[in-house]
C-alpha cells in the first residue's frame, strides 16, 4: 500500500521553493553540501533533504542553515502580525461595539 502524504499541496510547494533557494544560496557562496552541513552541525543527508523540499525537517534545522548562509533576516517577515490582515479583521470583529466608562463614586466629604 503506498504511503499517503497528508501535507497540503501549498506547504509542499513552499518547502520545495525554500529548499531550492537554499541550494542556490549555497552554490553562489561556492560551498558544497558537506561544508555547509558541517557549519550547521547536521549531516549532508539532512541538508540534501532540505534542498529537495522535505517537509519533515525541524524548523530549527532550516533556520540554522539560513543563519549559516547569512539569510536569517529573510525569515523576519514570516508570520509577522503586522502583515496578518485576516487576523486583524477577526480581532476587530471581537472588539466591543461601544465602550462604557466606569463611573467612579466620589467619596470626598
């Protein structure tokens, strides 16, 4: 029986694109897989999996590779709450329609 992949298509495509981008960055720096893997404390096989778009690699491992390539700043916009328009709309919808000011009792005799 073939193994069924339950990973959404968009996730698979994104992992493949990130892996390809990492491969291009490594090649531009004239590094082979063994060199980059060594700087990241991972195996060449793991780096190969990342570059081939595996979705089973730990996020920390991918971030280590990006850090080693000097590309960590490219991760900052990922899931940035300021860019989450859908979340902002949902949050605004939960806000009370009118705000009541709490009345204070003046006990000054």
